[in-house]
C-alpha cells in the first residue's frame, strides 16, 4: 500500500463486497472485491500563540514597518535593547499586522523569562503542533517543523541557555527574537532606542492622565530619559495616587538614578521607581506580589493568592485589583501575570515569599508543613505551583501504589498520578505510609495525596 500516510483501522462495518477497484486514502489502489472506507485525517493543527498587545503602544511605526518587511519564512530577525524599551510589546504589535498567508502553519510564542532551558522550548514547540515530545527532542522537533512555514517568537533570549541549538532546528520557519543582547541576533537586527522628548511626554500623559502642568511633566520625562517602562511605572503611580506631578518630581530629583534606560543599571533604576509604587499598595497586594516574584515569570492562578489571604475571596480580589491599578500585574483571562520582567525581578529580589505565606499555601493544598523544614517546604510548594498547566486546588485523593524492592515513599515526595479517565496530575504525598524493605517483597498501600489537576 505505497503512499499511505495514515494508519487505517478496519472495523466490522468498514468492509463491503464490491466488483469495483478499492481506493485507500486516495493514494493506493487495491484490486479485488473489497472496498476500504478510510476515515479522513484530522485537519493539521495551526497554533495561534500571538502574545497580547500592550494597551498603550505609541511611536514605533518605523520599527513596525521594518519588521513587516523582514518577517518571512526562513528568516531570523531580532529586536534588541535594554530591559524596558518595549521589545516584547513591539513584537506583539508586529505579528498582528502580518497577513495569515505569510506564515500559513501558525505562530508560536515562547518566553525564556519563564522557561530558560532550551529543552523546555523544544517541548513546547512540539506540543503546539499536537505532537508528543519524544526523545531525542532535537530529532522530533526537526521532523515536526519539516515542511512547515510557521513563525517562532522567542522572547527574552538573553536568558536562553543555548539559543543557537534551537535556531539550527527551525527548518523553513521564520524566527522573531527579542533580547537584551545584540549577540543573540545571527542575521538582521533592530536596536530599540529611547523615546524622544515629545514622544516620552505623550506616553507619560497617557498613563498618568495628567492634563496641563507642562513644566513639571517635561522635567519628569527628562529625568526618566525616554525609558518606556519608567514612564509607565511613574504614570500609573500618579494616576492611582492622585499625587501631583510637582511632588513626584521633587521625589525623583532626590533619587540616585544611573543612566536610565542605557542597559547596565536598568534593574537598579527600576527598583528605585518600583519601591515607591510597592510602598503605596496594600499589605495584601504586597503579599500577592511576593507570590508572583517567587515563581517563574508565568501567569498565576487566583487559588494560591486566596490561600495567602486565608480563604478570603474579597481580600484576594482587592489585592489583585490594587496591583493592576498600579500597573504591576495584568489580567490574562482567569489568571494574573506580572506586567514586565523587570517588575518580576524586583519582586523576586526585594519581596521574598515569607515563611508564613508558604505555610498558608501548604495548608491550603493539605500538605503538613510540620513535617518539613522551611527550605524543603518552600521547594514542595514552588514545585506544585509551577507544574505545567497546574491550577492549584484543594483536592484530596486516595491513591493506591504498589512498590517492589527497597523503595521508600516519604511525605512531601512528588510524583505523577494517572487517573482512570486518562488524565494525570502532579501528586504530593501527605504522610509517610509506604515502605518496602526487601527485593522480594511487594507492598500495596492506599495513602492520601494532594494533587494539582491540569
């Protein structure tokens, strides 16, 4: 049956006697008295992972035109610049201007801020096309991308552990890179510059909603030096607090900023600006930001925030809304995400998750915190929260495991649970119940775990 691309499953009702020539999948002809009915193959998966657009996107038209001219199958294009220049926002805007026929096999987005290892990127790209990430991953990805013309958006590649290895596997796909490192650009490169004076003032006014007060606004934007993320942080702060531009300017003039927007000190400068905003939010909002900073740069569910708020939904809602009003997080459907990588870095360094917060989350998912030291409990909770697709929920499940030979299951150990319906989840053992002491012994034990369903 030369030419068959899909396996044919024969069932009792699929065979019909006929004097005609049979056709299988419109590829191979079979002479004889049997006619095979082939079920049509499912349509190919065309992923659409375009990142969300920034609500305020101004004064990058020249860069958008440049990208539109160069984004084509087989091409690698990079947008580089210091943190906070708007590279990710530019990429999100640019791909929405592309006509669908440009990349007929879809658009895939991967952030190295969330997953810096290339192995994780390979897995996500393979799964985006509905395939299983079978080892070796490079061979599987090369097969999956063979003959496809998709666009791979690789965000934050300065964090990637081996970017060239991924680029070698792209086949005929196009690639759009955003990076703080110009060395990540193998081919065409566009460096993002700071905004000009008039442009910076317009962006600041958009976020702050300040009308008039030209002198103070101009002086604020001069100090912030056209750095887009700084204009946003300052503007959202003033909009929320109703503090006057003059008062904010007096504060800015006292701060030891170092070459804003030039790259070398962007994390220090962002921290100075963010500290004022974080000091202004509620205690509950700071708790929620602690959680976001402790995890990878990924959207977080409401449930662990509810746990930190001791089950109080109203406190959770107010805390997340407070962070959103200051521009520190943004909503993504049913989840929330820190609105910029620099804000995430600040939260991770300046707002470590407290021991009490860890204990509350552990209690919520029914892990006995008294069984572990602080570091081990932190690792367990972090693993649970960052499990792929996890929506942390207080489920309690009796799981039966059979073990043979010198195996000891301990409280806090994580493993994958597979359920009769074919779904699976990450499980965390709640207490020590299962131990096998000899190679010839088998133990079947039922024990409780908290688990995180997909």
